[in-house]
C-alpha cells in the first residue's frame, strides 16, 4: 500500500515536471518565433539597431541577420517539440544576448537592443533582469529533460 502511494506521487511529480517543460518550451518557442518574425518583418530597423550599436562591422550584417533568424527559428521548433537540445541552445542564446546588451551598455551606445518588438524598448536593467530570469527557467527545464535521459 505504501509503495503504491509512493509510486503514484512519483508519477504525479514526474508529470508535473514534464508539464513545466512543455509550458516553458511553448512560451519560449513562441518568443523566439515572435522575435524572428519581427526581424523579418522590419529588416531595416533590425539592421539599423545593430549598426547603431557600433561594434559589429557592416560587412557582417547580412550574415548575422540571416544567421540569427535561422538560429531563432531552429531553437523555437526544438523548444516547441520539447527537445532538451532546444532548452540548452535557448539558454546559451540568452547568455549571448545578455553579454551583447551588457557590452552595448558599458562600452558602446545602448539605446535599445535589436531583439524585436516590445522587447526593443525595455530599459537596460529590466532587459537584463528578464534575460537572467529566462536563463534560469530554461536551464531548469534543460536539467529536468537531462535528468530524464
């Protein structure tokens, strides 16, 4: 009887963790699709934001533009399918975005990031806070997925 209850609780806990991973995957998958779509729909603004930052050479802009969009869409699909590599890549990308914003703020002219949409207009400290929180949500989902394998 006691073992049966323990098994039921364990199964319920595992389902809760999997639900958490699914929710995180859907939310961040949607976010990555949203930011990629915003970059595609307003290429001029995205490129202007990057060039305005000042530390990326103009000759690399087209490669960077398409590379970021492809990476964001790939990560989004991996997250929506709840693959652990998606959580890992999303976590790494949030670290990279945070470092990029930090460099812009402290060594170049930071007026806004080039993330896309409503994220563009966030003040620096809020943007960093959201990125750090996002990183921890994604890492926790990755850890849960990694524990399953």
